[in-house]
């Protein structure tokens, strides 16, 4: 979570930047961690600054 918060801080400081979140799961029946990170970023109002949906999920 600390990495995500630092990423959000940097995104605020560098508004032209793109937030990339990553993280998989150990089990096929579990959602990748990246989905949780992306959801947390959206809750933190990143969607308002990212109307094009450029939050990238890799996982």
C-alpha cells in the first residue's frame, strides 16, 4: 500500500504522468492484486484526473 500511496503522490506532482499498477495472484481463482490497486487509485479520485481511463493494470 505504501508504494501505491507514493505513486499517487507522484502522480499529483507530475500531472502528465501515467499511473501503472501491477501485481498478480498466486492462485488462479483470486483476483490479481493490481485490480485492488487500480480500484484504490480510482477511489482516491484519480478517475477525475484520468477521464480517458489511462490507469494501466498489469497482472
